[in-house]
C-alpha cells in the first residue's frame, strides 16, 4: 500500500531558557538574551511540500518586533495578565532558533489546508494576546486544520508545555524503537518465529504519523548537519 503522506508539518518550539540543560546551552542555536522569546519561549510552525520546500510561519505582537517601537498606544503590550488584544503580525520565522521540534508526516490535502489558514492569517493578521491568542495558539490552530494530534496544553498555552511534551515523546519513541530492535534480534534466533521477527522490523521501518525531537536530539541533528557541511565539528 502506497503511503501518500508526502508532505510534512513541523511544530518548532524555543523553550524558556530555564528549560535548556546547562550542558547543552553552548550547543543550541544562538539567541538574543534581551528578546522576550529567550525568557518565555516561542512556538512557530513550518509546512514542507512534496518537493522538500518549507514555508515557516509565526505569530508575533507587532510592538514586540524589532524596529516597531513607535506603535500606537492601543497596540502596546499591557501587563502580562492583560486581556488587551494588540496588533499581530504573521512573519517568516525560518531564521528563529528552536530547541525542540515535532514533525508530522501529512498528505498534500492536509498541507493545503494548513497553507490556506497560514496565508489567510498572513494577509489578515489576527490580534495578539499573550494569554488568549499567542504564538502557541496560532501554531496549534493552524495544525488543527489537518486534524493532527497536538501536544497537550494547560488553559493558558505556553511554549514550555509544548517542549515538555515533545521531549517526553522523543524518549518514548527511542525506548520503543530500542525494545523493538532488541526483540527482533532475539526472535530471529528462532526459525519458527521468523515471521514475527520480520513483522517487528517492518513496523520499525514504517514512517510514523509524528516524530518528536527533544533538545538533545535537535543538538545531535545540528551537529550532524554541520559535520556533513563543513567536515568534523
């Protein structure tokens, strides 16, 4: 049976600085210590078409973006628990740093649904509120168009919760894969169970609906990419 999930959707999460293991701090993507995202985190998303071309989107408060200091008073951020909605902007976040990512294998139909939502929001940006319509809310609402399973959240959506779920999923996936490989190796020693062994190996090879990559895995991926591009890193 042909797998028609030829596209991808990815949730990228820049976790709050406190959630980054100390031993990895010098290995993660560089970020500006004065930016709000470094302290509280930021979530954005990307969609990749069947040709491998990715578009990345993220919601920001206009007043919080670099170079937008002189916004009207009504669009300036209030206290952290304020219900005020301010002008929002959907930007290309392809240069934004992240620590964790959750990759979904999706169909072209799902891709188009997310793309339409994102492009409509880019043309007519929604209002931003740090509690009720922040960057996490926007990313989740976009991927809901494809009806994928999203990381659980508290009543107030936060990057920290997104990162925690992705890291837990990463650990669970790694454990499951290791156990499956070990079981397959053992079963292959017994001819009568060879068909069972092949079934386990086939399940491992199947493309999963989603793949979590926590901060440790992301650092390994970054190092691997740099090694291939520049040699030993």
